[in-house]
C-alpha cells in the first residue's frame, strides 16, 4: 500500500501500489524507481473532488454520468489529472463521457471550457482536439460568430489557427464549398458606389437609371418614326419650301457667324502665366 496526500489540506488516501502503478507510468516512476523506497507521495496542487473520482475509476473502471453542464467541471479536472498521471485508458473514458454529453444535449463547448483546457494542455491533447473540432463545426454551421467568441479569437491567435486547421482536415468535397470566384454577387453587394459619389452625381445616377428603364419603350417607337420619315423622303420631290431659303444668303450668314466666333475666341484666349507659381496658384486662370 502507498499513501497519497492530495490538495492543500493533504487529504490522505491509501491505495494499492501495484494497481496504481499498473495504470500510471507517473506513479510507476515514483514508487518503482530504482533505489527508491518511498511509500508516500504528495499532490498539493491537485483537487480532492477529481482525485476522489479517479480513485472510484481505479477500483471500478466507471465514471459518473453528467446530468447538466456544470457537472463537466469535475470531468475536465479529472481529464487533466489523467494526462498528468499518464493514464491513457482514463483519458479515453473521460473523453468519451464529455463527447457524448455534448452530442446528446445537442450543444457545443463553451468558451470558458475551451480556454481552460487550452491553458492546461499541450498541442496534441485529445481533449483539446475534440473541443477545437466541435467549435469549428459551430462556427461553420451557426449563423454568425457569438461576440464573446469573436473577441477571444482575436486575442488567441493559436486557437483561431487550430480552428482553421480543423476545418481543413475535414477534406470537404469542392462541390459543396461556395466559390466566390464563380459568383461574385455577394461581394459586389458590399460595394456602395453611391456613397463615393457627391450628392448631385448620386441623384444624376438615379435619373440615368430611370431613363435607361424608359429607354426600351422609346426605342420601340423610334423605328416606326424612322420608317415614316424614309417614306416621306421617297415621295417628296423638289419641295416648294426650298425656294424660300436662297443659297447665297445662307452662305453669307454662315461666313458672318464664323468671323464672329473667331473674334470671340481671341478675346477668350488664355494669357501667359508668369513663372514662380506656388501650390495655391497651380491651375488658376488669370
């Protein structure tokens, strides 16, 4: 028999040495170590409740079934104890009980549960693996990430990376994964073009859109009007209206307008801008 003292109160347990060392390499290294004659060992950092459950499992190979989520607290502590004692069979049993509880309750691990396990396990821990994959499923299937999860993932980059790895390890068929390269409609909806335009231009864009909608109706009537004009040109010969507009008078009027435009253009021409422009003068007309 060996004496085990647990917790800050040194709760005393007397256990069978061979049974304890058979299951645990941790205790085997303590009591069966070459040259060691010790028959007692202290565990001041461990809690009484999970160790009591451990002793029950040691002699019966059974674990209590959780009835509500709060009962998982002791099981998570027992799991960490199993990893410390290096008892693979206990690790597997606790993992199964916790996994089945989440499965049959149709719930996912809470943030504090995941953070607690992350803080006390190493990479490759089976419980950490199970919790991360459960959270990955929640992130994919649920609509939106809860605010507290969003905040936690921003702070704990490793947890976010592990969730992405969990999703990648699913090896999903490409056909069931949306491809934004094929259908960019959702991305285009995020672009607010009107917000980038000045107020006047935004209103103009709306008017243009309305005109485009009315355009087809006007275009349908246009061919009929063109056909009527074409037929009118074919039937009218030497219209008497042409005699009222002498050719010479039109040419003279056109020449006078050209001279007036030339004179006005000279008056509107830009003056030479002197050198020594400053940033404030750039582009200013004098």
